[in-house]
């Protein structure tokens, strides 16, 4: 598939998802960028901001299978991965697949389950396979995890460890709609006369994998590679704000996302603005703040924004 086709199909998907989600074009574009980069999304924000609706809408517009798992304290790994059941007719054990065997898995409120259950997703997210009782089962492609968590509730939750946070290509925050957007939400609800929003598939599952392959043809020049490395190194050298900076996985995340972002924009080459557009959602959750900053207004996103201001941007011709 050519980059022009990726650009056209991406716009169709964003337009279709826009029927359900009012405003938030930047967030929607970042989710689609992550999907095309074959990554996973963590959406961290307050309840009622359409996090679940976003995941379901993208699955519908992309023509992908969708399953939702509500993470609770009593959820077991087998509830996600599947379990072997003894068949009395054949006198053999049969593997019954869990909800992880899908294209888009919504892990709703992922931080409500204990670490053992959270870690059940690690192999699936990294290697696109699950191993149960010594048998390895391949997951369907594409496979995308969209996880949500509520940042304001601390009681009865289990914060995601850094190793699992690192598996997510991006962490996004949705934010409240502005006055006009909220009024438009109400107007659309009155017009359709029902709660559900109908999202039609505008591409096929096979198109998504072809779009993902096309991203590999996006050209990245040496100055852009230097810029990516400089940004990641700057996080490691920020002794004032950060305990630990981004790992090489952060560099790879920037590379993959900037290429996908460029393709959505209709370009077969990456420019510095592509890297800057994806840097905060790609790197912020990989940074560990100094302990003394935990209870201040300093956030990982604000630290990353300052780093973007300081690191020289390469000249592009």
C-alpha cells in the first residue's frame, strides 16, 4: 500500500470516529497513529470522558473484532487468556480461548486488578502470543490493547509497574470538552434519539495490516535520528527533575510513532514536527520523577515539554 492510500484511509477512519467523539482531534489522531505503529494505548483520565467509546469506535471504523474486559480485584489471568477444559466425549483437554484472542482488547480500569492479573497481558502485548500450560497460542493480527485507568481513585487499585507501563507505546489524557463541544455532544444525542452511536467500518482488517507495513517505507534522515536520540538522552541527563530517563525502547517508540504520524499526514518522510508531536505521549510515562516532586504540580508531561524546548531542532530542507 502506498503512503497516499494510508493518508486517505486514515482520514476516513478519523472522520467516522468523529461521528461518536466530539472534538479531541489530537487524541484521536494519536490513537490512530499508535494503531498504525502497531502499539498499545494507555488512556488515563477521569470517568465519563469517552475513553471506552473511543476504543469501541476505532474498532468499528477499522473493521476489527472488539472485546472488553472489566478489570476487577477478583479477575484471574485465566479470565483473560483462557483455560483448558476436560472434554468428556474425547477424553482430552481442550483450550477455550479467552477475550485476549481479538483484534482490539479494551482493558477497562486496568489498575483495579492485582499485579498477577495485570502481568497476564505482558506476553500478549510484547510478543503477540500467550502461553498456557506450556502451549503457545498466536494472537490474531493486528492486536492492539487499549487500556484505561482512573487517576483520582487510589483505594483498591494497584498502580501499573514501570515494566508494564513501558509496554504501552503512548499514554494519553483526554481532558474535558470545551463549552461548544459539550453543547454539540448534547445536540447529537437529541438528534439520534438513542444512546448508541452507529459506527460503520470504512476499512477492513486486512487494510490495517497493510497500512502498518506501509509505515516501514517512511524515510527517516540522519538528522531526525540524531534528534530522536538527543531527546531521549536529554531525559537521562535531567538530574534536577528525573530519577530515571527513557530507555532505548523510548527511542524506538519515537521512531515508530513519528513514521506513522508522517504517513497519516500524507508524507513518506519524517520531519522534526512529527517527532515533536508524538514526543510527550511517547516518552512521558517512561520517566520517573524525583521523589521530592511527587507531591508537587510538576508532572512527567511538563518535564518532557521543557526538554522539547531545550533540545535543538534540526534544520529541515
